[in-house]
C-alpha cells in the first residue's frame, strides 16, 4: 500500500483517512438505510404539522440499534431542504434517562424554546399552566397562530415508568388531541409493551399510531453487515471536490432551495455519493472539510479496493456471520469498526484481517461471561465461589440458597476481616445471580410431562435447587483479573475448601 502514497507523506494520508472514517462511523447519524415506508410515514407526519398546522402523535418502536433516532434525524435533514425549519418550527428533544421527572423536563423544554427570560420568576400552579404559558409565548400575528413544535421523546418507556407521574405525556398528547397548537409528539422506545405502561387518561389522548422498525427486514443480517462495512469504510473518490464545495441558499416564504456543488456532481460520482459524510456532520463536529483535499485519487481508489477485498475474505465473512448470531445492533458493529480503524498507522496502513476477526471474537466470545462475573459485587462473587466449591465437594450436585449460605458463613467466621452481611441482603444477591443467569434453576425430571423448573413448584425460594451456569475457567479468569477483590477471597478460591 505504500506504493500508492508516493506523492504525499504516508503518515499524513493515514491520519486523514483515519480521521475521516472515525467521523463517519461515530458522528454520521443522518444517513438512514432502507425502511422507505416507515421513513415516508414519519416525513409525512412532520411535514403536515409544519406546512398545514396539524397535530399528530406516534410511537416509533424497534430493538436497540435498528435506526429509530437516525430515521428521525434523516427526516429532519430532508425537511431542511424542503422547508425553512429554523423559522417555521421548534424542535424539542427529551430523554427519559436524563429528564427523570416533570420539573427537569419542563426546565429543558423552556431552555430549548429559549423562553427562560419570559418565564423569569413566575410561579405556576400546575404543569398544564406552565406549558400553556410557554405556548402563548410562541403565538404571534393577528390570528395568534402558534409556531409548529416537534417533540422527540427518547427512551419513551421511562417517561411512563410506574415510579413517576405521566403529567408530561398527558399534557403533550392532550395538546395534539385537542389541536390547541400545531405539534408532533414522537416517542422512541424498544419496548413492545409500552402501551400497557400508559395511564388510561394518557391512552385516551394518544393517537395509537405505531411505526415499527425491524432490522434486516429485506436482507440477510450477514449481507447487511457486508454492505454497511463497505459504506462505512469506503472513501468517496470525489472527496476533494465535494468538501471544497460552496453552498448558496435562496429563501422565499416557507420554502428554500439549496444549490451546492455536491448536487451538481451527483451524475459524475453517483457510485461514491453514499460514502460521503454530510456537510452538516462536519459542521456539528467543528471540523474543516478542506483538510481532506490532501487526498489524491490513486490512493482513494486503492483504499476502496482494499475494503472490497475485505468483504470477499472468507475469514471476515465467517466472523461477520458469527456476529449476526450475537447481535444485529448496528451500534455494536460501528464500535467494532471504530476499533479496527483506530489501529491504522504508518507501520500498519491497511486493515489487518486477523485483527478484524480478533476484534469480533472479543466482542462475541467467552470474555462476555468474564465481564459479567467481573461486574458482580464482592458479596455476589463470594456466593458464586461458595457454590462452586460446594458443587466440587458433592460431585456437581445442585445446591440451594441455604447450602450456599452455610458455606459462605463458614468463610466469614474464619476471616474476621470480612464484613458481616444481613441474611436478606445475601438472599437478594443470590436472586440477582439468578437474574444474570450466573446460576440456573434445576429442571424437574419427575415426569415427562413436566418441563418446568423447580421455581414453579411449591418449594420455598430458599430451598429451590440451582446449578452454576458459568464454567470454572471463566470464574478463574474473573477472579484473577479482578482489581478490587480482597486477598482473602482470592486465597479462598485458589487454595481452601471449607
């Protein structure tokens, strides 16, 4: 590969390729693939709210990493070229992980609407009064029409958690239901049962419009990974011309037209347009795209052919197929590509097949169980060790909580430095091990018609039998690599059986 960089320093070329691909992998969340029907549905909803003053609500449901948020970003990016979003609507984004109660959410709404000065020191009796005041501040003109608003609620299921009121959802859906203002409320969640979590009053205001996204709907998962690998790691041949383009905007009324050199170059470089990072992404990352003009066409042609050869490699194809059995989450796939790209340097200017396969193996391999064991508390790991040693003594026979507790107490009594833990706390830790599937309930074999486990019987939970679900070598690796494990517990695992 060094022969292709004879006109420019190799280190500079590799640095630019690495930087460009990192931006594409991590920051490009405005290019959405497939799901044309769902994308057009969301596009139509938002456009009708902005153009015709309608009110709508919908839930976008799909597994993590299938592109729900990217779909919304793509639609907003498309609407920017069709409408004047900046002056015609307000976009408010809330996240159930961050906005844990209605007060925090309301403060964020006020800040994103830039109405902090209008609210000032005013005191409102209810959430509805506060929200109504914010809407009144957005009204203008003789007809007191309100600016269109787009509410995007990430982690929607956390907004309707049993531990919090659903006042925010009720008021937002009530506005769309009664058409008090042009508003579109989009909830994004991975919970299929999210409707069961809504209060009756919230359900009565919701439109019950569901948009489902399923990954790899029209393509095999392994083929999808191959396509995404080419798209994410290829560099457009027209990069220098595209990055150096100037943008001219012509606005008229509610619409605007954008004319760029990129659009004029589409016919000439149609095959490489899909590999380019949108200009909006460079702006958001505060990166000057002109720096990538250092590329020459020969080096980019060689790089793209190198990426195509990776897809045709049997070892990588097998590794991608293994990844499909583990997950179809594109974010995990992007994280793998990011690790691979980060290793590019002057001494290793191309992607190594063995390194690529190793990265996938580290993601889907046995280290996953080791990481689960390493994430356990000291008490939980002590219970696992006690159970492991008890099963060694009784030739692999299953154990119940009382048996494990007996062995753990013998260890505590012998080591005065070990902190005494109440029995309910130990029982809770034991149940957590079952939730993590570190220990598994023993299946009943009393009858051929009884396929259930002992947890379904009338046996008290302290006496239900469990077996260790992790192999000994994983447990040994977790104990060996744990940095916070007390010395006496490590010694207990390696040497002593009480």
